[in-house]
C-alpha cells in the first residue's frame, strides 16, 4: 500500500493550533522523526521527548516539561518502533553476549540476524509506550478544562526483530483496551502497523491525517499497512 505524500493529500496549515508530542528514542531517522517533520510542516507545534522505558520518574519529568513548554497536548505519538529497536540494542550481544554498539545491534536485529534480545525489545516497547501514555494522560489530557486527547502508537515493522509481531499485537491490544477505558474522557487511541516496505514518510502522512479533525473518528483500531501477508 502506497500513501500519497502530505503535500498531495493534506492542505497547507491543516494542523495549525495542534500541539503534538512525539515520545520515543531520539533519532535523526525513522517514523517518529518523520512524524515530527511532516506535522510541523502542516502547522503543528511539535515537541519530541526521550522515553526511558525503565524509568517512570524520568518519563513523568519529561512529559511535565513538555506540557509546560506547549501549554497542553492535543496528540501523543509514541514511537514504539524506536523503543523496540533501542531495547533490542540494549539487550543485544549476539550469540556470545556482551553487547556492542547500539546502532550495530539494532541494525543486526532489524535484519533478522543474531545480535538482539527480543524479550528486552518487546518489554522496552510495551513498558515505554504505556509509561509515556500514562504520563501524558495524567499530566495533560485529564488536566484540560474539558478532558480529551488522542494517542497514536507506532508499531515496529515485521522485520524489526524476532518479537516485532508480538510488539505490534501488544500495541494493538493496548489501543483497543484504552479506547474503551478512556472513552468517557474523549481520549482516542489508535495503532499504526507499518509493513516491511512502508516508508517513514507514509507513516507520517497517516499520523498527520489522524491529527486532523477527521482523525477524531478513529479509536480502538489498528491501521494496518502490512498488506495481505500480515499476521
């Protein structure tokens, strides 16, 4: 599935007045970075913050700082793919263990080779995604005069590592569950699952659409870009 670029599909200034927080591991590439760039180009106020899956206090502080800087958050994008890759790198080490350069380990895992701990990657993705979401909901969405907000989880692609499919399924289940739990607060939750050949720009365009007024109609669903071979 190929999506049109943001300039072809979405009008200029579409996201004027929208405050968007991208949470995940800092990166100069990847879907999270592309989301920040595309949404900013459409007028959104975008802030990126680093998430350490194992440190809830640090996440709370980072989110509180972002809320203070932005004056409120309309949309949270959790880059679960980046969290998964970081967990793979931190837990990696190949057959002999001992770890190695984070970038090298992440690339090896993404290519399906030895060099990453799938369990660590899965846990980093799920713990980081939940902790970032909880912090934003408590510090921003529920503190607004009229509680509301949107959450988009970005799942890892199928070839990101041994437990990439489990991570995508976990984020899908999280979105479905939270959409029910938080419906009374007008908080919507969606998961985007990219395919092996899905470009970061395509994911970013879809997220920009979800950040627009039309995106309010989506909640508790999986937007699956993996094609017929998924699952």
